[in-house]
């Protein structure tokens, strides 16, 4: 579980040519659990952004080769980075510059000198705003992931093929991990109120889902609770 959470850390790209500030930001962001990459000038920033697909970019205004404003405009023109949240850093505190920065496509603006605590608060606020859609698109439990946009399920990287009912069943369980549902609750949620299906049908589809999910040596992710129902859980394989 720990390694899974680590690989899901949100990625921040720092674009800044002052090495001391980069070191300070990297230290503080990593301590907060972010994965940090860096670029020292505008061109490198565009390359890194393409390579690392950051969840957010901290972008200095005054950069060698290409200004932060120009980097921002270019990022906004690329489909991959069109929507990535950008916080501009600048020594200029003037209102006109702030307006230019925001018009150039930045989402927020922090004036130097600033405290890392303040910047991290802004980063968290922007990520919260950007996150809702992202969370809805992929559901994850242990080594299992469901991509709702592509309608794909993977376990530990391996593609899992599910029938439509098993897909809906797993989708429902993934939305409520560890919660135990009775057969009746699952019938209502997955098959709908108006359809008459026997409770035993749930057992049949749970069995199919289990078979599809669990490969050789995999832990069983579905827990059977005697006389109660089923839950998506990390029960012991034994
Ligand atoms: Ca600078």
C-alpha cells in the first residue's frame, strides 16, 4: 500500500533559476509528500513539463532564455499542459504585472519574498480545485485501478476483462471500499429497483468478478461476510 501511495504523489515542477530557492522549495515540497522535478530556464521547463506531466507548475517570471510569461503562454498552447495549474513567482508586486501574469494564463501569483508555507497553501488550494474531475476518472484500491473514461480495469498493471454487470458491480464496490453490502443492497445499486433478480444472482456475478480479478498468487480483494454480504477489502488469501 505504501509504495502505491508514493507512486500516486502529486507532481510539482519548479521552474526557477535561483538554485538556493529551488533547494528550499524542493525540501519543503518533498516533506509535504510531493514529487518534485525542476527546470532552470524556460526551454528546459517546456521539456520537463512534457516529460514529467506535472500536476502543477511553480513558474518564476524572471528566467534566462525565455520569460516565465512566455513559458506560460506556450504551455497553454499545448493540449497536454493546457489545463495544468500554474503559480507564477515574481519579484514584481505591481498590479499591472499581476494582471499580465494572469492574462498570460497563470492561475495564481505569489510575490517574492514569500514563505514556503504560504506557497504550499496556494499549491494545495489550486490542486483541490483541479482535482475533482481527475478523481472521478480513475478509481483505485490496492493494486486495482478502474479508468472510467477508457472503461478499463487493471490489476498490478495487468488488463482485466469484465462483462458489463461485473464492471458495474466492481465500480460500485470501488466507490465504497471496505464497506460491507448485503446482496439486496448490491441488487438495488447494480441491477436497479425495477428489475426482478434473485439474490443468488449476486453470488454468481461476485464469483465471476473474483475469478477475473484474482490471478495466480494474488490476494483476494473481495471479502465474503457470512450472512451479511460482500465488501471490497484486502482480506488475507488464506
Ligand atoms: Ca528568477
